[in-house]
C-alpha cells in the first residue's frame, strides 16, 4: 500500500504544480489531497510540502484545523464559478450536463464556504 500511496501522492503533487502554473487549474486542492498519501508513504515529501513558502501555510492550516483562509475561499469559489460558467456555455452541449456542472459547483462551493476560516493574524 505504501507504493500506491506514494504514486498517488506524487501524482497529486504533480497536478498541483501544473495548477500553480496554469491559471484555469487549481493547485491547493491537489496538494491537500496529496498530504494524507504522503503521510503514509513519504514523510520527507510531506514535510517539503508543509514547509513550502507558497503553499505551506495553507496546507498546515488545513492539516491542523481543516481551515481555509477567507482569501482562499473567495479565490476558489470565484475560479470555480468562472470555470463552470465557461464550461456550461461553451463546452457542455447537453442541458443535463450543464445542470450537472452547476450542481457540482454549488455543492463544492457550499463545502468550501462552510469550512472554518483561519484566524486573522494566526501563523501556521
């Protein structure tokens, strides 16, 4: 199982790195999903993520308190909304697919919005 977790964790880190470069793809969610995989397979890679200057504070807040900063919530919901609107208007031909995309976006946005917010000024 350790090999499986390592492969899944490194694949998710790879997707997160791609997401950091491409503006239409998220990065943080892939790093968050990679954390439990790396915890079980590669503590040194997990530590690298947690100590990363750009992603570390967000990942530490998630790991410790399942908390997301207000800025991150706003960015995530905004980017999700733009992506779903563009997909629904230009790529989803069938009406049922448009409604499915909208339903998924509403559920994911509700999940993000209802997570705890990181305390103001708190350093993770």
